[in-house]
């Protein structure tokens, strides 16, 4: 800028003229995300108590290799290194994790809460240097749509898990019968919330029709764009609700499996 | 009648200070009314730019209690009167005097953006035909009044002063209005990624928060443009898909 020497002095870290409690939102984001990261990491490394009868924890689904009846390809593979702890969650959790890490909403939220870049609007930053999302590692955020493809596959798998959660095996006769337990509802709500979050993704909005300049030439794409936009308007809300609920769903299955909770069969 | 204390920044490019002014507040007043009242009764030399007083000209941009706002659209009833109200010039631009800043950098940036280039006319009389659903999206961006509050709040400009590398949210919205226009045939994606520095935006949404026209700058403008950059530069599967589609369509 011409006359750059006359620009006002930069704010120092945390300096602002704001009169409101600007730190509340980044603090809540920091606490909320930290709790989830700690719990999900702990749960992922457990490798036990992740299923209960016809229920499976969403952290462990799809169970590619594992010890439960839900496993797709049998138990722990031979090629798994002995020195590294085995947990079925470690094979899959990186995909939804990557989807959230590269999500446009979360990016804005955690840049503020964890990296103070900036701490809040018009509040001074701790660093003078700034690279944005143009250089490694943050240039990798552009891979968001690839994580979206995986997340859409996970929605299908979790929906199938809800279907399985509708069938209860009678331990005496060995016959499966249709029913609904509290766990079924927990897993179903989980799919609805994750679906609301995934179907409101900014990348999906673009791929569904946002890439077009003339919607009228592709009515189907336009309808898809309008539909995704509808979810997208509340993307932050879906993001937080689904984050909380997926953690809760794991906890519910875990507590049932440990015998701490008794799953009530509604019919 | 209620009174309020204002701390108004007085000075120029060489330096300045906040000075206290106490003035009466009547019902329906906005911050600009109070500043004008102070100017008329206590500080005749207070420099303040304003014009329409209706939130449409974008002249009276300033920072009220630390947040970029149009003074004419900030109601006194929304502000706590039990403590002084600070009014200062936008921090992202050089100060001329008191509340006036030099925003000419923005106009120079705008000149560098590729202009609207429509396809050949649809009708013999030289006119075009557009469907409403095609134009709805860009009409939102046309609401911009160029108050530059979004430029002011953007930390890439405000804190990191990357004026040579990043055009800021106002002009990303301008590019979006052109790039998504159903008649436009120009391609601005390469410039967006390189000269205009869209990758510097880290989606803090502060620009959206301060926009007096409630334009969804981030969700409807910047992120869709980022996705178009991904299409062209970071999506190998997309390139294969587009290549296959071209082959199949002959």
C-alpha cells in the first residue's frame, strides 16, 4: 500500500478496544473441541467395549478387522505390527477426523481458539508472520472434498448399523426379531445429526451445483444445490450437535458393554 | 435526558489521542448523530465523513467500541451508556484526520480485477436473457455498499498488512459477483489463487459478522471461490472426471 508508513500501529497480543467479553466464544470452542479430542483418542485406543449385541460404537464402524461379530474381514490381521497397539477404531477414525479437521467451519473456529489467528475479530494476534492456507501444512486443507467422499460412505455404513440395531437376537432361540431399544434411537439420532452435518458441507454444496454459473441449464444440480444450501445455513449447529452426539453414542455403547448401563428395549 | 461519554480519537498520520466528550442522548439517536452533535457544539474541527445517514453510502465507517460499524446504523440504545463509548477510525487504513481514513488502496485494487466480459448477445437487438435462478446468487453480492468494514476487520489486512498479496473480502465478493455471473465468460481463478491471494483467507468469518448489508461473504462468496480454486489446482480426481466427460461428449 502506498503510504504504508502512515498505517496505524498493530495491536499487540490480546489488545482490543472491544467492550464485550470477546474471549467467551473461542474459550467455549477450545474447551468443547479439547474434551472431544481427549475422549475420542482415549476411546479409540481402548479396543474393547465398543459393541453391545447388535449395537456398535460409531467410532469403530465400519469394523474392518476386529473381534466383534460386526467385523467385516475377521480378527486382527497378521501384518499388524506387534509393537503397535491394535484397535479397530484406528483403521477408520482418521477419515471422519480428517473430514472435521478440514471442514470450513471448524477451520475458522480452531484457528481462533487454538492458534489465536486471530483470537477473535479485531483482537491482536501473538505472531507477526502469517502464511494462511497457501503453504504446507495448511495447503492440505484443500483435500476436504476427498474426506467428504469418505464421510458420505461412512453415513451409509452407519445407516446400515442402525438397521442392524433394529434386530435383536433371542439368546434362547437364536432367532432375530425386530425391535427398538434406547441404543437403536441413540445410533439413529447419530446418523441423522451426522447426515445433517455432512449434507451441509461447503464442498458438497459446490460439487452438487455450486460450480455452475447457469443453474437453469442443470435443473437437477440446482435442486441439489438448494437442498445442500438448506443444510449449509446451519452448518455450525449441525457440526456441534453431531460432534457431541457421536461421542455420546460411543459412550452409551461402551457403558452398556461394560454393564454399567442397562439398555432398555422399548418394544 | 440521558447523557453519554464518548472517547473519540483525535489526530492525524503523525499521531493522536482519545479525547472525552459528554453529550446528551435523545430517543432514536445513532452514533453518527452524537458525533455530529459533538462536532457542532464542542469540537468544530472534528473530521468525520458521512453522507446518506441511511446505511447506503458507506461513508461513515468507523470502529465503535472496538468493532467496525457504520456510525449511522449503530443505535445509541444498543450501547452500554454506563461506560465511555470509544469511536476511532478504521485501523486497516492510513489515517487522514480524526475519524477519516484514506481508503484509496481499495479503488486501486478494484482496477486490477478482470472486468465483466459477457457472452455474445442472445437476441438480435443486442440484449441477453437470464433466468431468475441464475442471477439470484450474484444479486446478494451486488448489495455491497463498499463501506470497507470487511476489509477493516480482516486480520490479513488489519494485523498482517498484506496489501500487496491479498485483495480482502470486499474484492473477493466482487470477483465472486463476476465469476458466478451467468453471462460472464472470463476466467479469474488463476489470479484468485496467485495475485489475489485467496489462500490467505482462513475463514474467520469476521467479514460476514460486520457486513451492514448482511451479505454472507464467507459462506456464499469466499468459500465457493476457494472450491473453484480447488477444482483447477488441487483436485486430480476432478480433472480425470472432467477429462472423461469431455471424451464421452466428443
